[in-house]
């Protein structure tokens, strides 16, 4: 286990002690501040995909301390309830594309015929220009491989978005400073005809003043989708700083009509990038800002808001919040839950686990995880966690109300002999019933204490010599 970036150790102290001008991360309100939805790495350019009862969120990854768009890989997250997000790590990077040299910038993934296609812009090593590559995987969490071994399309422009309309025709759109599209073939890795430039008219994309070279508000980051027979193009507008605007059309190729602002300029990042999905009866708007400590235009963080379309199908004005959306579902504590499924994490990191997937690690005394809307029902009496450690005296505390709230139980963690040498610890808990937020707080001496892979609650039937048995 290598030491994590120093930024995060500093961030924990800031999170607990400093206001930093961001209400979402003040020490006074950690339990209510669940936007941004990821706190342990910087994320940008959200691209949500609904599949089999979960939202899979594909993001870029701003490197620590970036002073430009320094991005080397992409990340995947998922949620069944819009408040607890599972870290699936990085299933694709610049290195996935042997012909690419740098810049893992904003892309989007889509599912078709049982495969997942991720369209991303990277620099083509041979030309020095931005080109659109395609990753493909058999799972929404990857791993992704280069689908064709070369760019799908290249004209030096960025920000691909992909949409399959009701007739089954797929379209790929992209562009800054222009806006382009191609009709994808059913294989999703080739296209018919040539790239077509969409006319950027003021009636279609609004009027920009002060820049004769950019007469319309369209800047970059299109997100195109179909809803109730209408096509929406939500895009980053003007620069800089950007706001989010949108246009609509009755055809996927236009003509487009400008509809106005979705999200005004705000949030500490001079860029913004939108993604929109419907999930479990609600509509959700994803975006990024600079809300985490150390955050800004090159160290961004993804957040999400729930919204309702107006009766005529227009999108209301949406404002960034620190609280995030309400839970769309409950979380079942009686099934195994990955430790990297988190509503809010303080001080923690994630890493690839020797047992598969990811685990939570680099845990110091006082670090904690928050999990929201946990449905304990009539009451849990046991708690188990899969842990690893190289020290003695660490513990996992089960708390409610806040990270320093009522202690429902405490499991001691032994020295297992290695950071990836796993054992399961169990302990009794009490006072856990109904639906409530859960806090797992980690305690012990100084330095790194333990790693956690998963946890699970149960109802005790008896206490055996080897621990608690549950049903």
C-alpha cells in the first residue's frame, strides 16, 4: 500500500475544521452535505447511464494539484438510490488506446446489444490532434478495450455525446468550437456518410456578445437525448465562466431552437458539463463544480440535482446545492455492501482489492464513511466487516446521527499481517431500527489503521465460539 496524495490528508483536516467558503464541506454540517457525490478524488464531465436498476456514472478524473486539464484516466461509479455511490475504479485510461498520447477528456458511454461503448476524446499521437476513440466492454464497469484500434473520427474537436433514438438509429455528436454529428452504424464503431456540421445559428443556440468569432452561446460539452418525441441538446454555454443552456428539436439533426438557461454560472469552476437521465420515477441533472477543498477549474467535482420537467417539456432553472437529491430507494444492510459504496467519506481513499473490485483504505484515526437511508427494519443485532491491517488496536465503530453520534457497536480489528490479507470481524450492535443514516467511524492509534472491503448487518440467532451467526 503506497501513501496516498498529500492533498487528501490536508483535505480531511480542512473538511473538519475550515469553512473554505463552501457550505457543503464545513465542519458544522458534514451530515447534510452530500454534494459533490464523490469526495476522495476529483471528478469531472459526468455521463450517466441507466442500466438494470442502477445509474452508472462515467467521469473524467482531474489529477491532484492540476494547473491545466491534466487527465490520464476515466472513472466509473454506480448507484441504486442516487445518494450512495459505489466506486468501481478506473476501467479505461489513455493507455487503453495505443495510438493516443494524452488527455482523457469528456466522454459518454451507451449500451447496445449487450455491450457498452464509451466514446472519448484523446490526442492522436501521430497527428497531435484531438480524436474520438471508442472503448468497448461486456460490463458497464469494464474493463474497456479499444474497439477498433484507431480513431473513430478525427477533426481536432472534443466532447462526444451519443444517443440512440426511438427508431434505433444512433448518433454521435461532438465539438468545440463547432458542433458535428455522424450517424453511427448498428455496430456502434463505424458510421455512414461523412461528418456533418450543425449550423450554429442564434435562433438555434442563442446570441453571444463580445466575440465575433463565436456569435452563438454554444461552447462545448453537448448532451443530446430524446424524451417524449422531443430531442434535447444540453450544452456548456459561453466562456468563461460557462453556464449550462439547452436547445430542442423535433429531429435528431435539427433545426434546433434555443430554449434558455438550465444552470446559471456558479460553483467555483470556469467550466461545466451536464448529463441528464430519468431514473426510478425522477429526473436528474448531473454537473461539475469546484466545491471540494483545493477545487477549482482544473480540480473539479461531480454533483447531481433532482428536477421535474415543466408541463410543456421545458427544463426549469436548476441551482447547485450542497445537499444533493433525496434518496430514490433504501439501502439493504442485510446483504453484503461494498465499503466503497459511500454517500460521504472523510479521510478515506479507495484502491484495487486483492479480493476483486475496490476496497476502502488509507484510514486514519477519526476517518469515517456515511451511508444514507439504510433500512434496518425491526432492528439489527450483529455487524460484520471484511478488514485488513498491519497494526493492532484499530476498530470500526458503528454510529448513528453523526460521525460522533451514538455508538451502536464496535468491532475490534486485529493485525492480519498485510494490507491485503483479509479477515472478517463481527460484533453485536443495538439501537439500529427503522430507516436511518449510518456512520462507520474508524479509531485507533496514529498512522494508517486498516482497510475495509465490505460490511453486512444481521439478526443474531446465537453466539457461537467463532462469532455471531446471523439469519
